[in-house]
C-alpha cells in the first residue's frame, strides 16, 4: 500500500467516524481496565467498526510541577520530545532529526506527539490497525516516547519563536486581562504561573531531560485505547509502547511530592488596567472546585443555566438581551486536580463596563442565593442530555472522555450513568452546591480597556 493510499484511507475513515460511533454512544460503553506489571494502568474500549486505533498516555508531569522560575518547562518538554530521537547503537538505530521523524510518520499514515496541560503531560498515537502498519507505528512511538533527543539547536530556534509569540500576545487585551485574572485568583499556586520571556530563557535542554527522566516512567502511566484491538492485543501493545522507558517498577515507584492546594480568597479585589482598545474586557471570579468534587454534576447543570449555555443562559438574558451591554457573556468552571477558576467574562464598550459588571454581579448573587427556576432547570437538562451523544460521536471524543475517567479516578460506568446523574439534579442541589463553592463578596474583578482607566488595584 502506498503512502498516498494509506493517508487517503485514514482521511476517509476519519470522515465517517462520527456516523459509525454514534450508536456506541447511545448503547453504553464497556471500559476494560487492568494494571501491567510495570504499574501502568490500562483502559480499553473496543470498537471494531473501522480499522483504527487511538491511544493516549498520560503522566503526572503537567505545568503544575514546573518550578516557578521556569514556567513553561512541561509544555516545551512535551513539544521538543517530538523533534528528533537519539541514536541507539545497541539496537543498530541511527539518530533521526525532526524532518526524518516527520517523514517516518507520514510514510505510516499515522501520528504521534505530546503536549502538556496544567495537570498532565499527554502523548497521543493514531494509526490504522492493519498489522504491517500498526506494528511499525507502535515501534516508532515507543522509540520517540523513550528516546527524545531534545536537540539544543532546535530548542534555540523554538525558544526564539515562542518569545516572539509572547511579545505579540502581550499586545492583545484579552491576554493581559486573563493573565491579571489568573494571577489574582491563583496567587502563588502553579495554576497561576505564566510562561514569560524570562522563564523561557531559564530553560535548557538539560532541564527537559531531567524532568523527563523523573516523571515519564512506566509506573506512572495511564494509557487509554479506543479502537479495533482486543484486550490481549492492547496488553501487548501497551507493554511494547512502554518497554523502552526506564524507571522503577510498580512496587518501588516513589510517590511524587504533593502540590499545594489553591488558597481560597480572603477578600475581594479589583484591578483596573488602562489599555487603548475599543472594547473593555471584564472578568469576575474566584477559585472553584476540583474535578473529583461530589458537587460536579450540580455545578455542571447550574453553570449551564447561569452562563455556560450560550444564548439560553441567565447572564445572556440579563446582560445582552435585556440591556444590550455585550454581544457575548459567559461563565465557566475549570476543575482539575486542584480547584480551577470560576469566571464570568464579557466584552463591552469601555463606558458600559461598570454597568455590565454590576448587572453580572447582581445575576450571580441572585443565582447563588436562590438557584434556578424549575423551568430553567428542565431546559438545561433537556439540552445537556439531548447533546450527550455528540460528546462521544468520534474515537477522539470517546478517547478524551475515557482519559478523563482514568485521570480523575471516576467510576468505569461514568459515561453510562451520565444522563441519569444530570437528570437527578434538583434546583435545591444546585442552590446548595453554588452556596458551598462561591462567595460573590470575595471575588477577583479585572477590567481592562479604555485609556481613561487608572491602572492599579482597588480593594
């Protein structure tokens, strides 16, 4: 099979993926789970409708473990891990630079790469499951995972590109507003650390290699597979993927140092930042809750009503439709291993910023105090439950959901019971949960835009 045919077949498969996976989303999803002798945890969803496999490997190596002076270390380490592999004389393997590695993946019609989020470093493999292709893809992925070259010249190039991107981002009001908000909400917690020109200058390839050796180890892996493989095939595949990595076995895998929790806010703060822009950017919020919190479903449904449901949310109705103060206004929670931020955000004309902020606060205070109406609650449930199948209509989405289950230690039947959990939420549940989680009188406010603003904090 030529490279062109392989790539074309993969594109065709991807195009039909959502149609083929939709029945599975509606019929229930069987997640198989076991632990390898290395300590790696494996989660498998068999899907044999098409000859494709998606694999995700997650490690506790996200930016929450970055040293503050080297903010961005996890992200650049994940990125550079895909820009070449070392020579392995014992196996008779020559080094591969980023071009050779990219061509090797193109020849297979497959892909493999890494990225880092706040909590984890993830590596994703996608390949067709024809034996001649999958075997070669797993072999190449195993080598790339275990033997990244971290080339110094490539890092110099990438660092300059990143610094240029940071300088450009620093001219945008949304970047500056979000940075001020994150720092005020998270304080000294790593969730609030920002990658800067200075922090990138402090990162060298030796730091990447050291982080990799310490954290990317088989005993720390959570591996999710979705696709056309059986359990024995998946077991052998994951074993091979991790075989080149070094590290302790399951019985001696040391516990990583704990990361401190996000400190709750003790008082309200307000920051107004002068910026010559046509729109003022307004953010209001505080630390929210962890993903493992038992109030998760109550907060999910409640936030849909408050500001997460787009044009059907209460914030949109009060701020946009009734008063015309903003085209878009929203709210969100970002739960992780630690309490991610709760935020209300909007853009408006600078002369309307105070009014839009006041209305948003009033809506929030009322919602925390009183909760939703029964009509709002039923509409939110109908929308969330009606759209549930769209969360699972491709291998990629299903993989993301199962990885979420694995990472956050959720029940294996989480997806099967999701709609029932949403349906069971009451208005009282939402009111109680929001009152436990949110303190409107202690929130951070950031207003950026309009040259007339006085820069600084007001408390």
